[in-house]
């Protein structure tokens, strides 16, 4: 957090990226998703868009593994925006439609879990 506030983006990105597997190991997929999302943001700000994309995609993979009833909608929305933006800035436009469809399916599953909980 201090690194992010101090705009030391490359170092902050590494810290977030290294923390994500720890969250996964502890069985905390929403934290894992947020770590990858923040790592992607920081790498993008540091001018490393391909690494930012990789982290955002890892966050997407974490979101897929997360049960809908514990998936954070705000985190998913931010991750979606980040990943879709990075698709364009890294020349991966061909992935965009499939990712949009999968994110929409995750959001629908999340809404259903909230409605029927």
C-alpha cells in the first residue's frame, strides 16, 4: 500500500504478484484475485503491459475458481475492466469477446447465488 501510494509501481507490482500465490495456498481466492488485479494495475502503470496482462489473466483464472457466493463483485468488475483494456493495449483483441462472455457468465452465477442464498 505504501509503495502504491508512493508510486513505486514496479516494486508494488512484485509485492502484489508474490502475495497472490500465498492467498491461493491459504484458500482465499478473493484475496488472490485482488492481488493479481493490483499487480496488473501496477505493472501497467510501470509501463510493462505484457506482464500486466499476464497478472490480470491470472486474476481471471482465480475468479473462475472462486465460488460465486464469495466472489467480490467490485473486484470482478475492476478486474474485467483491467483485463479487457489490456487486451487492446497488448494486441490481444481476439481474446476480448470470449473474456467478455466468461465474465458475464460469472456475474450471472454470482447474482443467482445471491438471489437463492
